[in-house]
């Protein structure tokens, strides 16, 4: 390579590096400004706090053996959040859902069994719906936090991974990967740094780690693409397992860069792969319950774009 083209190449690399830093800096500002990181002035940020705390309570009731009296801290926090929410937003659906969760928590504290306070499900309903029409399949998929023991059916993870690999990806880059742990000690190690599987993760028969190989992206504009492609891949993987009559629960990978590095090193994951989420996979019990997980009304989700001049 001539000296001139080498200089040109280094200049291009430095420009890409600079643009990448600028993009991350902009992302950081955009996130700080638009998210609830610094303030909950926005109604949606306040609502998110209420929904998150209510979910903590409802999720506890959908665990196999909820600790008696669990959730008293969360219930106190939720009461405060609801009071503030009521003052600023009035008795909207978020406020009502929060109140319902508080009532369920109080009923549990008063001795009502958790099975009466979460949503009843059966393996049969999931199996029948999962083989039915698409709306039924979607409605019957729920996050499962009560697994039955036992190995997964032969080949189910391979079949699900094969279907997931048919998910769309930007320019068909196909960067998503899924790493499976079935051995109990390996599952324990995978979950050790994850916050959100407590009370049920150890019952899953497998834990999947969904990653995306970042080396398939090469422009600054693609810096968030891993999460989009990885999310689409994960959804297909989850529906495929649901179609097999199995239970899954997405597990967040909301960790600091330090934890992320530690995890990847300890699991031997390639450093070019970014972890998108984990998925607990297990067998369904004949009868079980799932958490109340209220959704936003369609009027808040489906919007028409305003015509611009
Ligand atoms: C990316 C992602 C991460 C999640 N992480 C957790 C988790 O760590 N622990 C957990 O119990 N549920 C987790 N969930 C499940 C959500 O709580 C659940 O999807 C939501 O409450 C809706 O309930 P449903 O899946 O039963 O419809 C996660 C979901 C997603 C999409």
C-alpha cells in the first residue's frame, strides 16, 4: 500500500472513530433528556414507575412459592407512587391497575393463597392455543415463572433456533446467535449475574443467551441495530418454543459494561457479540398461574401521524 493510501485509510478510520464517539455522546444526551433517568416530570415516566412496582408485586404472586409477607417494601413504594400519580394524572388506568395490585398484595398478606390472586393457566390451554390461529397463539404466550421439572423434548431448541434464524434482520445481516445452557451448573453460572430470575430461574430446564455479532454492522447509523435484530430473533425463538408447548420467560440483561464484560469472559462468549437478553425455557405444569400483566389501552398504542404542512 502506498504511503498516500495508508494515510487516507488511517484518516478514514479516525473519522469513523470520531463519528462513533459523537454518536454515543449524542445517544447519552438523548437518553438522559428523553428518559426518566433524571426526572419523572413526564406522565409516562411516572406511569412507568407505578407499572414497574405493581409488576414486582404481581410477579411475586406468580412464583411457585411466594415468601409470606413478601413485597411490603414494594407495596409501600407503590402507595407513594400512586398518591403522586393521582395528584398529577388523576385516576387513569395506570392508577387503577396500581390499586388492584395493592389490593391483591393486601389479600395475600391476609392469607388468600397466591393461586387465587394471579391468572390461572393450564398446559392444555397453552398447547391447544399455541397450535391454533395466530391471535390465539399470541394471547396464550405468557411469561412463565412456574416450570415443571424435566428435560425438554428432543430437538426443540434446535427447531426454535432454526425458525428464529428466519427472522428479518437489517440487510439480511443475520447477526443474531443463541447460546444454550442445559447443564444445571452451567445454568446457574449463566444466571449468576442476572437480576430478575430469582424464585423461578433455577427450575428452568434451559437458559438461552441471545447475542448479536456486532461485526455484521459497519456504519455509525447501525449502532442500535443489534438490539432491533436481536429482539426480533428472540421473539421468533420464544414463539417457536411456545408453539412446541413449552414455557419461556425473557430475562433482562440490564447490566453495567463491567458486568457485561465479566459475563462474556466467564461464559467464553466472543467479545464481538453483544448480549441482548436471556430466556428461561422449561416444561409446563398441568395447572399453574401467571402474573397479571395489564397492557396499555389500544388508544395509547395505536396513533395516527398528524399531517404536516
Ligand atoms: C427484554 C425483557 C426482559 C425481561 N426481563 C425479565 C426478568 O428479568 N425477569 C422476569 O421475571 N421477567 C422479565 N421479563 C418479562 C416481562 O415482565 C413480561 O414480558 C411482561 O410483564 C409481560 O408479561 P407476559 O410476558 O406474561 O405477557 C422481561 C421481558 C422482556 C421483553
